[in-house]
């Protein structure tokens, strides 16, 4: 891609817009924010993510000026702002409760800050109209806040906080009160508005999906400290602690002891690119082949229409069903025999003799007696001998009826299957009682139907799919 | 609707009779043709006419009005400030003591309030007249205002004020532009309450008044000692009217704001 990636945090010459330097906040003898340092850059969409009570709102209120800080410095554009009162800061906040003025119309709510700035009437008119258009609220300008719906109130609150064109906009759980569908739509709207206005956004949320969707970077917080600051994909793929791995999304955790991998294992041939692709998505191919075969089998079995049928279709059904070629076809599920046949045809296609080469180096994690250790080629050898936790996402764990050719493979039994529409999660109990989640994309309607409750199965994952975390 | 039992109906009418029979009698006799209070001689409004020709009564009415307006306005300002500080200032040293002291005059015997004020005015050498009554009335009605206003402020969303600050208001501008308009119904009903209290007061006014300032209750009280006249009945009827209107307006103001909000919200829900 020709477009340069937006990543000012990797550029040492860039000056941060916001800088927290060893900031602490104490309420009496309770420490809400503990010696926290953080930088946020211009035009960023920065998310503060953490469980309720971890200090996210306190961070916002310190930025807006509603809480004095107990120690450290907050800098905006290089200027210390700890002593600047809220009405003198180029920062606006969208409140968790929206805090719309109930006695003023939507129009007056949005104009409020501009009037306080002493702008002339023409400017205010134009700016308020622009904000109303931006948030698609023009029709409701004359209404009072209690005469519009929750989602509309949220948009008015956004318009009001953007009207003064602040350098920094703070959003405290802005979408908490919206239902799921509206929330998702609004997330994209927020991103769009952020891009259009070029304002730096700091958003607070306890919803990890929301943070992943909107943010350029995420700070994961725990009890007044920042555990990790990174881009959403790094937070997800390379969490730096068990806390982050567990907080973001679903995860399988194996705690054990690390040992460096023996040298003779490292002598395996160099991994190839094709191998990596195979390592991350083998089951898709298999599943796909399964279904394609099954579909052709069922297609041959479909009855063809007779003359009467053709006539009925031309005269009547075509009008509202559309052309037959494009009409969606519903296939009956294949019989178990067909599935077995498809699998049998597919099986020899896999070269049984060429065992996959496993990337050399890394560590082994001894996690249970009587179970082979987990091979983690990406593990840091420096942790050898220490207690570690091996973390792997369910979607990186495959599930098969027979032992797969995978660096890590364990036998178990299907205890539960959660069908979530687009994906299915299998809960597999290993021989030593450990529960492992494996996720399958339901790319085809029939994928993996053959695995069911109480089945003896194998789970597997590649040597680089997981992350080794120090305890 | 559930029907009243015989017992309920009796106790209800007894209670209301106890409360309102004396006043009804007073109102009825204010329209009596006869000069004799206890003898009904036909309907007439002549005592009202006579009342308005009596210079002394008119003077007293004027004094009462002045005292009422000034003292209730002063009490509203002070009471609102006190309520604002007590609700907003959070926990400061001696907060409980302060809020307790604000409410103490509510239960203090009027005689004691009156007497202590009288001693104070004599002590500082203030001539007793309209000014001293205004001050005295402000003192005791201020706590009523602060009770009414602070109960509204406790349910007031603090983040509204913070939003105003965030949008560039000074603390005072935030109060004037956001807080005050929203709590206005409570402040107005506080004013009306203070005004009716001032209109009613006999004891404290008698302690703190001088020869130049006679309020209506004092006037009525001294006139009655010479014998009840239909004129007094007419005057009292007028007072009852004013007080009733004041109290009803005060409660309607507070209620209507809430009702209007609920109705609008329901409308918004139906429209959505
Ligand atoms: N004004 C306050 N007085 C005392 N404790 C407070 C105050 N504000 C917040 N806290 C405490 O600080 C912690 C962090 O609160 P907050 O920042 O609101 O959390 P979050 O927004 O992440 O849910 C909480 O434990 C909360 O109880
Ligand atoms: Mg919060």
C-alpha cells in the first residue's frame, strides 16, 4: 500500500499532544491512579479499556480538569495543565450521562459553548448547523432533550462537545446506553466524524470489542495502572501479560514450567512460507473440500422440474423469486455416508510421509504430567526454568477426528458445542481434565457437522500460534 | 374506585370540619349584612368596601406587603445560597453541624426567636420598624427556603454543571445559566412559602415592630381585642385568599414541571 501508516507513536520526532508523567490520584487513602505515564498523539483515537472501577473516568476527569492530581504532571502540547481550570482548557468532554441541559433546545445546547466564547451570531448559526448536519440531527434542532430518543441524545452530546473544535475530545463510555446494533453503527459514525474533523479522541470503554473497533491504540488498565499500550492487533496477538490476554477476547491458558528446546529438534529444515500458511489455516481447506464434495453430491440428486413446473415458474414464481439461476438454493444436509465418502476421497490427497517441519528454537512448556510439553517456537529462551503461562486463542486451535499432523496435538472429548452462527466453539476436555476451547468458522453450512458431543477428538495448534507469558 | 365505608366517611368529614369550619364561618360572616357577628342578616359586600376606605388598614396592608416582598426575596437569596453550599460543597469540617443549624429555627419556639431578635436590635441600637421586621422574617423564613431548594438540588445531576464548566463557563456563569434555570421552580416555590409565612406571622412581628410599622396580623389582633367586627372578617377572608393562592401556586409549580417532563418523555417514546 502506498498510503503511509498512521503511527506517530513509532516516530521519535513526533511530539505528543498529551503526556501523563508519573501521575497519581488519591481519594483519601485510596489510590485511584498509581504513578501512571502515558503519551497520546495528535489525531489519535485512543481508547482506555479496563474493568469498571479501574480509574478510567478518573483519568478523563483529570484531563478535563474536574479532578486535581495528587502527584506528577499532565502536559498538553508540552504545557503543564494541572493548574488550568476546566473552562480554560482546549478540551471538551462528552459525559457518560450526556449531561444535556434540559431547559435548552438541542440548538441552544450545541450553541452553548460558542456563546460563552463570545462568538458573533452568524458564526454560531453556521457552526451549529454544521454540527447538526454532521450528527444528522438538523430535524430536531428545536426539540428539548427529553423529547428525543437515547441514541439521538448521544449524538447531540457529541455535537455539543465538538462545536468548539477542541484539540482533544474526551468520550466517557459514550455508547454504553445504546443497544448492540445502534452501538455498532455509532462506532463507525464516531470513527467517521473523528476522521472528518481531525480531532484527537480519547474514549473510555469497558467493552473490548468497542475499543478494538474504533481505536488506533488501546491502553489496557488495571487498578489505576496501565498494563499495556498498543495497537488493537498487537494487544490481541501479542498481549504482554495474562491479564491482557484474558481481558481481551477468549483465550486458553496453560500454566507450566518453561525449558529451552533441545538442539536436535532445532535441526529441522527451514520453515517455508507455504508451511506458515498451512499452519494458520489448514482446517479451512479441509472443511471447504468437505463441503464442496458434499454439495456436488447433493446437487446431482436434486430433482429437475417437469413441463408443468416450468410453466408455473415462468408465469408465476419468476415475478417475485427472480431468475432461477440466481435464486438461492437450499441444500439438504448430506447423509453420513456422503460425508464419509467425501472424506475418504480427500484423505490420500494429504501427503502422509512429509511430516510438517517445525520451526526451530523457542521453548517447551511442561504443563501437565503425562502430556507432551507444548512446543512454542516463538517463546523467549530467557524464560527457561521459570513459571510461565502459555496462552492461545480458540480460533488458532483446530479440532479433528483423527490425530492431526500438527506440532502440538492433544487428545480429548467434546463436552460442549456453542453454535454462534458465524462460528462454533467446541469445549474439549483433555485427558488430564483441562478444558480447551477450539473455534471453527462456519464458512459452509455443513462444515464440521461430523464432530459432535462426546466425540473423541484431537485438538492441535502450530508451534507459533500461541504466546508465552511470564507469570 | 373503592367506596368509602361509613366509618371512613365520618372520620374524613370530622377531620375536615375541624380544619375548615372556623374558616368557613369567618368567610361566610364576612358577607354578613349585619354589624353583629353572630346574627345573619343577609348577603352584602359592604364590609369589603368599608375596609378599603379605612386608611389604617390600608397602611397596615402596605407595610405587610413591603415586609413580605423584601423578607421573602432576601430569604430566597440567602436560603438558596445556603442550600447550594450544603449540597455542593461535599464533606467539609462541621458540615453536619451547619446543616443541623440551618434547620433548627424550624422547630424553635417563635417567642424565643422574636425575643432574641428584639434583644439583638436593642443591643445594636437599631430603630424598630419595617427594616427590623424584614430582618426578623428573613431569619426565620430563610431555613424554609433552604429546605425546599436543597431537596431539589440533591436530585440535580452534578454533571450538568460540569458540562457548563467544560464548555467555558465560570463557576458563577454555570450557576446562573444552568443550575438556576433548572431549579427555578423550587426557588419560586421557596419564595412563595417565605412570603406566606411573613404574611401570617404575628408573634415575631410583634416583638420586632415599632410604632411606625403595623402589619395586618398585628392590626387584626389588636382590633379583635376591642371586639370582632365584620370588617376584620373581610380582611381575614382576603388574607386566606392570598395565602391559598400562594400555597397552591407553589405546589403546582413544583408538580407541573415534573408532570410536563413525564408527558413529553412519553410522547417521545411513542414517536420513536
Ligand atoms: N470522588 C471520589 N471519591 C472517592 N473515590 C472515588 C471518587 N471517584 C472515583 N473513586 C474511586 O476511584 C476508582 C476509580 O473510579 P473510576 O475512575 O470512576 O472508575 P471507572 O471509570 O474505570 O469505572 C473507583 O474505585 C472509585 O470508587
Ligand atoms: Mg466510569
